[in-house]
């Protein structure tokens, strides 16, 4: 009886973690949509700007990746990925900037 109960508790915990993870992923994507990032980017394919998965792959293992990517988003970027430049985004709060950069760098 106890084993069944433990199994149920365990399953409930796993589901709660998955749900929280899912909710965070959606919140980040909504933030990107709200700030018009998704007009030029998508997670998996190149549009005007690079696919976010390609950004994550390029910076994988670089210790200053979060700093670099946040600077690119805030100040704009040119010449790293191709001909098209990215305009600056001075309106982003520090917290939103960090959320977006961490979300992008964590994509696989
Ligand atoms: C007008 C189109 C446009 C918009 C809007 C835009 N981007 Fe970009 N983004 C680009 C382009 C083009 C590049 C490639 C720039 C380059 O080659 O250096 C880029 C590059 C990037 C990179 C890679 C930077 C690097 O240092 O390698 C990240 C991360 C990024 N964008 C995130 C965002 C986020 C987050 C937003 C919304 C706040 C956003 N972009 C909005 C066009 C855009």
C-alpha cells in the first residue's frame, strides 16, 4: 500500500516539475512575441535573424555567452550572422533582457 502511495506522490512531483517547465517555456516565448523578436526570429529556422537554436549552438560552452548575447540584443548587432543587422532594443528591462537571453541560450 505504501509503495503505491509513494509511486503516486512521485508521479505527482514529476508532473508538477514538467508543468512548471512547460509554463516557463511559454512565458519566455510570449515575452519574445511581445517584444517583436519573433517578427525576425524563430526558434528553429532562420528568418531575418538567425534561428535561436543556432544562436544557442554557437555560444554553447562560452563562459561569457550570456553577457555577449544580452549586449547584442540591447545595443543591436551587425556582421556576426550575415548581411542583415539587428536594431537595438533599449526599451527592454534588465530582467526581461536576461530572461530572453537565458531562454535563447538554453534552447536545444
Ligand atoms: C528587425 C529584425 C530583428 C528583430 C526585431 C530582432 N532581431 Fe535579433 N537579430 C536580427 C538579425 C538580422 C541578427 C543577426 C545580426 C548579426 O549578424 O550580427 C540578430 C541576432 C540576434 C541574436 C544573436 C546575437 C549574437 O551576438 O550573436 C540574438 C540572441 C537575438 N538576435 C535576439 C533577439 C531578441 C531577444 C529580440 C527581441 C527583443 C530580437 N532579436 C529582435 C534581427 C532581429
